[in-house]
């Protein structure tokens, strides 16, 4: 019954807003279980939220940076205190194991604390005295920010936007994915309570809400994480008012294993396995295709399967022995299965990995046993497309030039990794077209919130994290004060 289920609300102008229509969120490990409900907000709700943020901006943008930081730190403390409750809710609605949910909250908090610790240095005015006068470079808030976030890492990919936007003096309307709306709503509610009404607003809903958030003339900036095809629609919707944008999009990240990689290095092999299958492979920056030098290919495959079988344990997200839970939703499960079937039909060999700890649960939920695909063609869909699930192809290459060409042969360029002797790996990394290239590690294991993150090509526009991630929510305002009101090169 509804009264016994969690119902999250929209937050508009500081008020929790109910909705006549509610959308259920199922537990992907037990699809018959409804974890809770989120409102299906309307376009009119989105307009109200944008108006609230627009009206709040004038006063909020004039507050001191010290005040903004203090409010954010209070929110951080409350999120820390609520971590057990939030992580359990995230695991139930998303399907990721509990350790993974706690890890996501940890990344979120690390970024929020970094943003608070560095906001003064990054956002303060720069003042330059020179022979023709004085110049002030101010970093002003841009106005209303629309944030649209995905289901795979809903907490970290929301706080990555909320913290810098609010610290820079902006206001925000955030729309989470309907496939993981509950835990992120709790986090947004905690943060919003520490700020004046209208500064941080939350709406749920379908495409009509998203269209309003990306086309409304009162919105100054769009911060979106999600698929490349959706981003194309967002860019078109924003074109009439030429909005600022930060877009972190899809990736088909290559891992290159060089001929000097030590296949007997168990720790390195385990890192590589985790970089393929953490969160059941549902991470934009996970390694989704592995290219191995032909001279070590057979040995590598043998050791890789051995390492995968040791680490991969599929089952209930609340079982402490489980490393991989279900796929988040049925549509994604079916898509990944279709790629595997297509590869098999074209002659590839599919090897199942790891252990299933509970067969009955496995058959009940949206589970998919992780697999490695051998013998696929370089142009097969399982290689070319972003799988976003627990399967990965391993393919051979002949030399460094070949490997680089294969890695760069993609519309995407989010992250990549090179595995081998460090100096050699760095030289190869310099030639890869990606926003980030990691050496002997990959995916979340190599993420550092102190440094910028984002993609090239069709993997995105702009950067998040690091000092650039703070400045991304500002406009540069140059104030020139020439001596005697004149510039030296103007003739009398």
C-alpha cells in the first residue's frame, strides 16, 4: 500500500510539493518490490521551480562566499550522519552492492569538501596592478542552472553540480533520473534545507520537464550527465537562448595492455577486472574494450579470467560477499544481452565469469552474469557501442601504433587507460584522444576529484571536478580601471 512506501517530493521555493501522479521505483534485485515513489511533475511545476530559482538569484548572488561555504559544510555534515540510511536506500533502488553505494557517497562528500576548501582561492577576485592602471577579474555566478542527472551514479553526479553552482552564487533546479530518484532526493533535501528558499529546487518527471529545463529563457546554464543522443536534443533546445553548458556524456573507453605488462601481477589484473565490472559495468568512465598486444594475448586472457573468477560474486546487494549486483533496469539488461547474442551469432566466444551466489534470486531479478567476449571483430557492435553493462570484449593488437589507432577509432573520448611499463605507457597515453588517460589503473579507482574530468569528441563539453569544475559555474567579468580614465595608446 502507498502509505507504507517511501514517497519523495519535489522541492520548489523551499516547499515540499506533492503530485497527483506518482511513479514507482522497483528494486532491480527483486522487481516485484516497490522501494518508493517519486512525483511525476508537470511542465508547469518546472516553470514554477525555474521562476523560484530566478527570483532567488539576485539576493543569493550577493551573499558572502563565507556564508555559502558555511551552509555547504553544514549540509556535508548532515549527509555524513545520514550515510547509513542513504546508502541502503540507494542499494535498494539502484541494485549496486552496499559497499558501492557507500563508496559513491564517499566520492560525493570528498568533492563537496574539496569545493568548500578551495572556493575562496578559485572564486575570489583577481586584481592586477600594471603600468596603465588596474584590472579586476571577477568570477560571477551565471544565474539559474538546470541540472539533469543520470541513474548510474545519481548522488555523485548531482553533488558534482550542486556544490560548485551554489558556492559560486548560482541557483539551481535539479531533475534526477526516474530510474534512481529516491536517494538523490534525500540528499538534495538535506542540502536545500541549509540554503534560502528557491536556491536549490528539485523536480521529477518525464521529457516535458526536461525540455522546459533546457529551453526556458530564464535558465542561464545547463549541467547534464547522460547519453550523447539526449545531449544532442539538449543542445538544440538551448540554441535559441545560447546557454552555457557542461555536458558529460557517454564513453567507450579503451584499455590498452602493452607487451611489457606483467600478466602475473595479480593486483594489477584485479584492478583491470574491477575497472570493467564495478557497478555491473554501468559507469560512463569504465573500461569497455580491452586491446592486448598479440605477443601476450593468450597469457593475458588466461590470467584475466582467473582474476575475474576470484573477484566476481553476483548476488544480493546487501550480501557482504557480493561484488556485483543486478543491472539497474530491464531495458538496459535486454540491451546488453542483445550485444552478447549478436557477438555469439557472429562467431565470438563468450566466457561467463565469477560465481552466482543465489540462483533463485538471480532468476528473479535483473541479473546478468559477467562475461568476456573473445574473437569479436573490431567493428562489431559489442566493441563499437557503449555496452554499459557487465560484459567486455578483449581484442589483440600488433604494435603501439595499431593500439592507438584502435583506441581512437571511436566517436567517444571520455577516459582511457594504458597498462604496462610506466614510461612506455605514458608515451602511448600522449597519443590517445581522451579527456583522461590513466596508467595501470582505470575507472573510479583512478579518479581524483582534485583534477578536472570530462570528455573530448562526442563524450562531452567542459570539465567537472578540480578548480575548473568550480570555475565552470561562473562568468568571467573583467573590470578595467585605466590611469586617469584613459588608455596610453589613445592619441591626444
